[in-house]
C-alpha cells in the first residue's frame, strides 16, 4: 500500500458538495412561496447553472481517487447523469440532516452550518462549493497535515461591500473577538501567522499588527478542510446566533456563515500553513478569464475557484469557453456518471 493510500485509510477524508438546480420549476415555485419582498441576497447569478458539475466529479476521480466518500447535498433534485449506485457516493437531502424547524431553506448558511449532522460523515472532511474544483493531483496532506486543516492564517481588514457579504463577515469576526485573544495567537502561533510562503497576502498580517483585536481574516474561497468536532464546538459555544441564522429562509445581514467555523479554527492556531500556490480564485467577468483557462489547461494550481460575478450579455459564450477548457483536461466520463 502506497503512502497516499495508507494516509487515506488511517485518516479518512470525505468531500461534501452542495448543489442547487436553479432551473428546477418545483424548486423555483417553492422558493417564490417563501420569498420575502425585501430578501437580502437572492441574485440570479447565485443559482444559474454553468452545466459543468460532471467535471467536478471527473476531477475528483482523476486528482483525488483516495477520497473516502462524497456527500452530495441537494434539496432533492439530482442530475440525470449521476451514477447513484456508486459505493462512494452518498446522496443527502436537506431533510436528512437539517433540523425540521429550519426547513425548507433557501439560505446556504443554514445548509453549511449543519454539515456536521450528515449521517456517516467522517471526522475530517472538505467542503466544496459548486464553483470550487480540483485542478491537479492532490494528496490527503493537501487538506490535513498532522490532523490539522491545511489553510492560510492571514489576518486582514474588512472591506465594506454593496451586498450583505461584508456585514456577515463582520458578524463572524465579532464572535471570534468575543472568544479569542489576538495577542495570545501572536504569542503562541507566530510560525503559522508569519509563514514565509503566503506570498504578498502575508503582508496583511503585518499591517494589522497595530490593532489589538481581530480585524478579519483572508478569505481564499477555496475548498475548506474542516472537522466535525470543530462544528460541534462552535455550536456548543454559540448556539443562539447559529440557530437565529438557520431560522432565516434566505440570507440576511444578521446571519453568520460557515466561515465562522474556519475563523474559529484559525483563531486557535490549529492550522498547517500552505503556500499561496495551493489554490487560486478567479473572478469571472474580469481580465482573469484568459488566466483561468490557462490555469485549467496547464493544471497550474491544485484547487481553483471560478467565482461567478458575470453581469455581461455573453454568458453563454463565457460558459462555453470555460466548459471547453474543462473538457480538454477531463474529456472522459468518470465512475460517478452513468
């Protein structure tokens, strides 16, 4: 047995993917029933389909064959091409793990904050959004090293935005300052804070040194490595704010997000630091499009995110270019497809 397989057996790592079929008429009908007139973040781009989910599964088969299980989370709808008989695939409906009092939900925070309740989930898991993909061969140690999540511990500053995102991040950080001391983190975990391979982003920690409290953390929007025990710890300490978030059918400025789990872990210094080359986020609808296509074709980063912010009139062209790039690298059906 090779080292990679041995590590995967000794420390099983599951993947979680949450997916919404925004084109499902039944889902749309249900959403409209609960949709408040002033719903916070219900932009169309959050639900539109890029038709490339199959490439996510192909990437897992090619780049992470050692994965223990894949938990595919939906409200009930499924892609027609998905091989439901695959032994590593666990289909999870919202009703299978989210408490009844929060259902139905159209709030991704509610789904994410309850992931630890998925039956059969391993202690160590990696959470993917449907815009985060594996892009090159990865090892278990790329997600957990010595039992610690692999991450970048970079303290940054909050930047206000037009939508609710910055307010939600602020809510997360406020809770972190309630429970953790920045001074203690600097004293005990300076090696993780000042890791030399964070790249230029690492300078942000230096710039925030004059502040005695946490002003924010670097968000890379890449697959996040978590443990069930971390989720349970945060729920035990801050159950009221988490429950309040889960009660909201849609995102609101009063919510916290799954990043509270990540920030909690960072504030404890419980991370194995990684290089800035570990992964990269690309903003669609920017001059990064060509760089994204190049990164896919050359398998330049282990993980990538193509963040959908496209507001132009050529969505179908942009989608076609992206999916053609994925198809060149991942042309064959995988074991997770029929």
